C-alpha cells in the first residue's frame, strides 16, 4: 500500500497540557527474564521528550544546524515503581513543570494502562553549540507557557 499510514513513524501529541507518547516493549528492551532493563526507561523518556518538542513546533535539527542551541539533560531523578515486561504497551506522559530562561523542568510518568510504572523529574538545560548555558528562544518559552495554560 503505497503512501499508507504504516509508512509513517508514530507521533505522540498533546492532550491539554500533557504530551502522550506510546510504545511497546520489545525483546531488545529486556533482560533474560523479560523485564525492561532500567536504563531503557531513560531512552523511552528521551523519545517522548523529543516528540513533545516536535509537537510543540520546535525543530531540534534546525536549531542544531543553525547554531541556535540544543537541549541537554542536566539532571534526571527517576523512581521505579513496577517492572515493565516484554510485550507491554506503555505510555509516557510528559508535562512541563517549570519553564525558565535557560532550562525546562519536565515531569514524566511511564504508564501501563492506568498503572504507574516509573516517574521522573528531568531538567533539560539549553546550551550553545559549544556547551555553555544560554537563554532558549523567547518564542519557544511562549509556546511552552501556552501549552501549560491549557492545563489550567
């Protein structure tokens, strides 16, 4: 089927102020007992954050290419509550907790249906191409604030 939706990558999206990103746990994500390896939660959350930026209208590739800057995780605090397992369908729910001049604080929850699997607080710093903290573009801050306003 040329041009079918199966040829397009999955994209998450916003429901109010929450960004939802779904994925399935594959064999490569697990240990020999079929339980998700702890570091893979970081990968899942990174994919969800990248998709959240895309859904907010932020083109990370262009920002890197034109020298605007890039987000880098400065701090990650994760609490694991239940194991995810081979074949589980998971949803990463991300919300913008605080938007500052040079950073964004994001809360992320990994869900299996209504069950919370893990929770994280992530601080992403905005950096110049040579790695120094800098103010993120004003229009990005305005987009984030508009998204947060949808949740109030």
